[in-house]
C-alpha cells in the first residue's frame, strides 16, 4: 500500500528533534500550562505523574504527625504538647497547604480576582478558611480546623496523584507514537555508508534499511524489495510488499530484504508527525456535551459559594455555634468541588482517540464522537474509496495461451502511459513476463487503442470501435465483450494479423474489504449511497457488487456538495472520500471521513481519517464513537449524581471536612477509571 499524504496543519508543527525527545521533554513542550493550573484537558506523561507522586510523599510526611496529634487528643482528651501543639500543627501544616498545594491555592484564588472560578476555587477557599481557624482559635472565636486543612490538602493531592496516574494511561498513545521513530539512520554520503542521528537526515538522502530495522523517515524505494510491517499506521498485521517506486513511512519496520530509500519528508512533515498532531488535536477538542458541562460548571461554582455562605448563616442562626457552622461550611466547599465533572468528557475522549490511533482511525475533531452516533446516511465516493483508484486487469478471455496474449499486449502497452496500458503491463508482471518483444511502427490511437508490428505480425489492441474500423471480425467473442462492458469494465480487444486472439477486461477493482464493510453497515440499518462522476452503467455495476442500492451518478465535483445538502434534508449524513474534489463534500457533511491513502486536502477536510484506506474503518469509527460517547454520558451522570447527592448531605452536617475530601477524590478517580474501561471494548 502506498501512503502519499501528509496532513498540513499551519498551527502546529513538530521538528525531527521533537520527534525523538523524551517524554519528559515532550511534557515541557506541550504540558507547560498543565503544570500551572488544574487543567483536565491536557495529556499526562511520566514527568507529571512523578511530580504528583513526590508531592504525595512529602505531604504525608508532614500530615501523618498532625493526624497523630489529633488522634492523641481524641483518645486522651488533651493535646500532646499542651497549648504548643496548636502552633506545631500550624507550622507543619503550612508547607502542606502553601508549598505542596501552592499551585492549587494559586489557581483557585485567581478566580476570586477574575470572577472566572475553576475546579480548585472551592478547595482553596475551604483549606485556607480551615487553616486560618487555627489562628482564630487562640482568641476563642472558633474551633481549630488547621490540622483538618492540612489533611484536606493531603487527601486532595493523593486523589490528584491517582487521577493523573489513571488519566496518564489515556494519553500514553502520544508518548508511544513519539517513541516509535528510529533514533539513528544509515545513509550514503560521498559513496560511503555512515550512521547519523535521525535529525541530521536531509531530503534526498539515500537511507539503507536492513532487515528488522525501522525506516528512519518517509521516503521512496529506489533499490531492493522487502515486506514492511506497517501495523503501527494501518492496524493491519500482514506486512506490505515494497519494491522500487513504492512509498514507505518512517517508523515502520523492514522485514526481510535490504531497502535503499530516498528520504522525501523529514521532521514535522512526516506521516508519524502528522498522526501525533491529529491525535493531539482530537484530545484537545471539546464535544458539544462537554461545552454544556463547562457552562453548567461555570454557574455551579458561584452557586456553591452562595450556598456555602447561606449554610454558614443558617447553621449559626440555628445553633449559635460559629465553630460548628464553619466546619459544616468547609465540608460543603470541599465536597462540591466538581473535579469529576471536569474529568468526565476529556478523559473518555483521550482514551477513545488513543484507541482509534492504534486501529488506524484518527479522530481529528472531538465533535465527531458525538455527531457520529446520529448519522443515518453514509455516502461513499467511488474511486479510491470503494475502489482502489487505479485500473487492474480483472478478466482475460483468450483463444491462445494467456501468457502469450499478455506478452503480446504488454509489449505494445509498455510504450504507452495510459492507466489501462499500465494495468496490462502490471498483469504481465504477475505472470512473470519480464522480457518484452521488440515493437516497430508503434502508434497510439487516442481514445481507441494502440497498434504496431512484432516481427511481421501486425498487432492492434483497442476498443470495439477501433476493431470495427479495421474491419476485424469479433465472432466468438461478442458475448464476452458485451458481458464485460455491461459490468462497467474497459474492454481491450487484442488482434494479430487481423484476427482476434483474446479480450482483456480492465476495471477499477474493488478494495478487498469493501463488500464486507458495506454489508455490515446495511445490516446495522444505515442507508448507504454511492456518488460518482462515472456513467450510470459503470456506477450501478460497482454498487451492485458491493451491495449499495442507491446510486447518484454523472455528478460533477462541484455538484457533490449540493447532493450532500439534499440528503441532509432527510437525516444526518457522513461522507467518505479521498480526492481533492471530495474536500467540499467532506466539509459539508455532518461527519467527513477521509481515506488516509488520499490527498492532503481531503485529509485536512475530514473529521475522521482512516490511515489504512480500508472501508472497514468506517464501521470501526462508528463503533468507537458510540462506545466513547457512552462512556462520556456515564461519566457525566455519575459526576452530576455525586454532587447532587453529596452536597445536601454536607449541608445537613453529616460529613466532616476530611471525609468530604476523601469522597471528592474518590469520585474523580472513579470517573477516570471508568473512562479507561473503554479499552476493553471491541471496535
């Protein structure tokens, strides 16, 4: 299979050095903002997991003594060091809250200045109020909650560590992709074979790839033959045969022969770099349901702040106990932190897009995950989508040996550049015909065929019109010729000395799995439609073979969009295409699915890209979107349910601040764990 594309994204780029950086370095490049605020949308890598683990250990080193002091007081009814204990707790609690929890406090308090509250606003306010109570306690105003403040922050950091660790699994696909590339390359320089780092490869360099080695960067084979394992791109386990003229992709693995490859793309232009871009794009986008969740969160946090104030006032009026009222208020602030709500969608989307990347399904736009489940009509372009996009010999009918017929036909056709001629020459190669007969007086007859002499034999190869012009009888071949033509095939009649010796049928052959994919879609209740610029006879023939009953033929490229618009009046439409002329239709459709073996512009226009060019990827993409959206809905339900149930319990005074924090951390971890269960689904 030849991959001839690279999606261009002017807003993102990746150099060769970045392609080979460590995961920690990559984190600095793409996760810098994450380290500054509580941002659930960013991918997670090892450096962030290590950071939170370090915080986890240090906070508990300080918090365990505080917990022991408080336990001693509960058991024995007095403080272990008397009045000095309160000062010790304040001193030990300070680094927990204001050093290890500094990012949380800073990010949370920023909302009170900008009036744009985030997930950390409630935790920050709760811990600071609890910590200050330790000082107010010296004046007998309130009970001392400063030790609880440190415990709240410690449990919060513990929850964050497990959350980041679990969420990190969802973004490991990018890191795995980064590590797929080769680190060094063997190239020819001044007729000498030298080994250089991959970032030093230049376009035009000749790379030598031995069996078992990774191909350093995208290129074209100029010498040698081998099978190449492209499973990391296509998801297919069977290696693809490569020979001179075939394109190869960086990071794929050479199997059994030595290949000499001319580098055609490096750094940010390589196929692998663009896959990483596409996966990152998908993980950074928001589905419509996430936008709704964000809107609810932006209203929810100020509402909780108001409820907290009202809770404080109400409990004080009821109990006249400001200390107890403050403790309940702190519990409300802590339990209400909507972290689980913030994690619900992006985590599921990260897992889904990562799974898709492994299977050769690149989700470029997160919205497609939600929209895909509403699709009723799937429209397919014909050439290059349902079919391979290049003519192949499908039938041979001959009165002489097939080898002889192909030897004669290929001897003439190798002198022509016509796609039909190339198909006949390729078929001759399959028959191990490598030496051709000498041809004289060769002539191309435009729109009809070719003619020439092999020795003293006059050879004419062409359509029925040309054969009739030469007054050559087709008796005995009529039925076959008409049958092939009815099937929409180009029929080449081969004559030798004015006598027909055989017929060769050429057609744009179906992709191997097109029939199976369409059948699965039909059984699932989708309305499948084929759209093409071909004539109706050819279009209907192809549609019949794959099982599509609805055909729109003779459509000019500029009219495809109008046809999609008409179909959209009847339901949500997904368009599957691969060519430059498909780009507008891909954009117009509700979900555009671009074949990864197509053109750059088509890939850029698609919401989903199928890297292996297989239509079975359409079925997998639908299944993936349904399963991912199901997880998003489950996560949002449990996140909302948690807050709806927990906040009234806290307001009623049944939750201590520490228990509230443990519950809040557990809810976040459960949402991330549920998203990761998506990996167990078969798509």
